């Protein structure tokens, strides 16, 4: 596994049996392909689905009615249901979501999230603001640094905020960082990287308490 596959496969390991989870647009939707075996997890999409399965692989027939919030076709699991957007946001806002996985442009030392606009370009906040406030756990899946090498884990966000003090975990291509009341904790690191390297790539000072190496789980079997 490399890059984004490493990120989404690790993000999936935060889920527990019985969780109802929302996957954000973009990279987070790929988390559906890495759900842990033997664990009952229901995936929700803000456009009105519960019971989202893996994305449709090349060569399989697509059903245009079964698409996630990013417009990507998926395979519904047995017992899945569809409903209108108003009901979907009721599910999000009433606290029924155990977790959400969202992309990120910046995450601050306080757990603030900016993920919808950059200078000169606005992507549209969509349901992210509701998800950050409605889900019991917010997991941000993103590369540790931007394409130009600038930090994405920052002391204070300079991009427009999505929500404040909402992030619990930051899963990157090099490490996992937990947001705690004491500060940002470097909890996991990938082999081949060092604490010093990670610290140099972020702005806040990271706490290192009990560091472990990230294993690389196998991909969920593709539907044939």
C-alpha cells in the first residue's frame, strides 16, 4: 500500500462493532473498501443512504441510483435504505453518528478544521459543518503536508474554518496524530519515518507518549 491507500485503511480501524459512520467526499469515500472483517458497521451518506458498501469496481455494472455524496457508484449492502436529504441530515444532527471521516486542508493544534476553501477557490462546505458538530468522533484523512510542502497541521488555521475544536484524530500518510486537551499527540508512525521528520513537517509541538508503528491491513476483498 502507498499514499492514500495507507490513509484510508488506517482510518477504517477506528470503527467499532455497531457504529453508524459517515464518509466524506473524496478520499474518505475509499474507507468503504477497507472495513475490518467481522465488524458490523453501517455507512451513511448525507445524500440519503444508510448501508453503503464498497465502490463499484471497473467492469461491474453500475446503478445510477446508488451513488454516494461524491457521486461515486457503490454496492448497497443487504438491508440498506434510501431516504430524502432532510431525513439524512436529521440523522446527522441528532447525534446518531458514531464517527465521520472527512478530508482536510488544515487542522489546528486546537482541533479546528478547515476543509472547504483555499484562496481563490471555494469547494462548497456541503454537510461538513453539520458532520463536525453531529458526529461523536471526527477523523480527518489527509496527507501530512500540502503539495508545495507546507504544513497542513498548523498552530492556527489560516483558511476559512469548517468547525472549531471538532477533530479527534488526524490520519496521514506518515503518522496518526490524536487531538487531546493536553495538545497534539503523535501516537503512531509509519516505518521509514522518524519523530524528528514528522515534527519538522508540522507547526505545533507534538507530544510523544507511547509511540507505535502502523501496520498495513489488507484491502477488503473486491466484489466479483
